[in-house]
């Protein structure tokens, strides 16, 4: 099966490309490289070549910005003319920083929403109507439901969260316009961390990371001095925020399982939480990272970050039952693999 992966050079995208190639999928990867590095895809190819026979490798990589509908159109048409039509899309392409989305809302709406509309228009035009969309648990906003179910109230609190939710609504309207034709999954990710076990691909944030895990690995590597923990007065067991961290390879395999689920089942639209269902506080995360990697992380407490929720944990029962998938790698594995990537690549893909 030929699958288009938008934003395939990014953190979750590159790991998903690998998971699909390992299963023998033919993939066409597009990325604008605005916020990613093309070397990630070269590394994906290297991992495949190291581990499998070359026959297993069917990957095309094209620089495309999803805001350019004409180029997207040309790409779909080209594959039809080759007799190898694109049959499904996994749609990662988008900007993902909450902070930046507040500073540049129009840019975020343009890339994340207009880009998605362009993609859907072209998919519809060429009868490709299966899509897995990268949504986010961020759409639950300040809904502190424990654990969060897919039908928990959606209350995004920043432009990035609203972009994701509006795109889900656009997908919903698209499905309803032609329910006989579309197969759609909105995957709501919790907190993906870690890296492929090889340490060859991983998260490579531009500038100082906003997210906690790359911040921890950069402190461990000596790139950053110390971790600032945003608040120790939260109503949790140790006073620090609790999140549902999921290994990025488990998340990648979740995409594969979703694609299989959509392909074999009836036409549908489904929202699925992808998380482990387990909560970890910041201090527990640091403690595990220090223990498994035999390192110390310099840290201090500071005030709460605006817009943070206290506890975000997935109710993943729907994903477990629909997808016949479950996360396999524990927090220790996430910390080991994430540190392996950082220590082998102190400057990321540079
Ligand atoms: C954040 C985004 C979310 C996005 C997700 C992607 C916000 C408010 N939310 O989620 O929209 O989908 O990343 O992975 O930005 N922390 C520190 N020190 C740091 C960084 C973070 O203490 O230097 C704390 C935060 O306060 C939070 C926890 O670590 O309690 C996790 O933070 P982060 O990794 O940014 O993820 P989320 O906020 O859950």
C-alpha cells in the first residue's frame, strides 16, 4: 500500500516512516523542513539498510509545503499517472509550539488549518479518502478529567490547541459530506518522548526546548545548565505536574495499527487517545532518567507556567480495543533511548 506521510521528517513523523517501512509499506514523504531536518529521513533509510534487505525499501522524499495546493495536486496526479496512486495519508505536517502559536497565530492558522484544507481538497479530488490526523491531547485544555476520555469536553486554550480542534472539526464535516467514502482517525497524542533504540533518530528541537524531555536530555548533555521545574505546589503526590509519557516508537506503531484498522473496517471517523494511561510526575521522570542513565540532572523549582494543567492522563481503552495495539515500552526504556539519541547526537542532526 502506498501512503503519503506529510511532515515525515519531524520527530513523530520520522519514527512512523520507519515503522511503516519495516512493515513493507511504500511511502511518499513530504516535508517543508521549516521545523525539521532532512537528515532524519536519511537516517531512517540507513536504519533500514542496516537491518533489512534493500528490497524492503520503497521511499520517495519530496520537499513540499502543504500550503501549496498546486504542488500537492501535481504530486497526487504524478503517482496516478505512474499507476501507483496514493491510497492513504498520515498527516503530521504542522507547527507545534504552544508559545510560538501565541506570538504568530496567523502563521499557525495558515500552516495547520489552511494546509490541512489544501490536503483534504487534493485527496478528495483524487479519490484518496483515508487519513490519519496528528491531533493532540492539548485540545482538552484545562479539562482536568481523570483520566481523559475521547468524549471529555474539548476546551483548547491557545491557538495551537484551537488549530488542532478546528482541523478535527473540518475532518468531521468532510466525513459527514460523504460518509460512504471517507475513513478518518484523529489521533490525540499525549506526551511522546524517547527515541528509536538505535539512537540514530530522535527529537531535535530548534533552539531552547519548550518541552520537558528534550530539556532534561540537554541538561544531561551539558548543553543547558539546569532544569527549571514549573511549580512544586500542584495538588499531586509530590507537588509537580503529572503527564502521560509515551515512547515515540509506541506512538509510531499506533499509527500503523490505525492505518490497518481503517483499511479493514467500514467507513468511519474515530477519535482516539494515544497514551499509556499511566501518570508520571516531573520528579518521578527525573528520578527514572537519573537512575537508568546513572546521571544527575541539576534542577530548581520556579513558578508555574501559564496555561499548564496539573494532571493529564489518557483513558486509552478505546485505542486498545479498536487498534489491537498497546504501548510496550516503559518509562525506563523511554529515558534510556532518549538519552542514547542525545548522547550520540549532542547537536541533533547538525
Ligand atoms: C506541551 C504543550 C502541548 C503539546 C505537547 C507536545 C503546553 C502548555 N502544552 O504539553 O500543547 O501538544 O507539549 O509534546 O506547552 N516543564 C517544566 N520545565 C520545563 C518544561 C516543562 O517543569 O522546562 C513541565 C511543564 O510545566 C509540564 C510538564 O513539564 O508540567 C510537561 O511539559 P511539556 O513537555 O511542555 O508538555 P505539556 O505541557 O504536557
